[in-house]
């Protein structure tokens, strides 16, 4: 049974799940939900959980940590750590296509907004939110130039 639509302004949890194990979890606020299309927002200061190796990459910029995070996912050997979102407000549109979500990243410092098409497994609604599995493949869209580029091309080379 599919849970009913979430109410506007309530908090839901978006989780990435692989082989029955959570590898990210973060709270989001519902902006819209008609049962098919769901719009969520998150902002700096939101506490969530992510792979510890991913958190290391985000804090030190070491590309090796990012590659280790992907290897940990593939091997099923990851650990979760607490992560506090920073820098951008993220608006996510879910349900436009079963294989992707659309995200707008709005910098809180007034910098330019950028858009991302995030490829993922189809969403499963749960009583507390949604479960997905991010495929770690994204198209980045520059709204000013209307150019598109693969974000993760090096990982698939």
C-alpha cells in the first residue's frame, strides 16, 4: 500500500538505500506533494547522515576519499557519520521521471544557482519519507549559459 501524500510543510526523511542498508539520510521539508510529484527543500544546518568516507571528501577535498566512498558502497562496507548540510538551499523535484530527480542548488551567499539532474533508482514512499538509491551519476546544468556537463564522468571512465 502506498502511503498518502505528505502534508505541506511537514518534515520527511530522504534516504539512500542499497541492498537494504541506508547510506544517506537527511530531513527535508515538503513544499508540494500530490501523491505522484513531490517537491522538497533542505537548507544549511540540516543534520543528516552520510558515508564517513564521503564526509572526509567533503571536508578535505581529497579525491581519494571520494573514490573510497564509491568502493565502500560497491563492497557494502560503509559506515555512517553525522553531516551538517552547508552552503546551499536545495530544492528537489521528485516524480518528473522515475529514474531521476531535479535539484536546484541556491547558494546562501548570493552566488549563482546551479541545477542538477540526479540519476537514481525509482523512489519508494515510506511512512516517514522516501527511499531512493542515488546512482552517483549527475548532469550539471548552468542556467546562465544553458550548458550541460556530466558531473561524474571520471568515475565511469
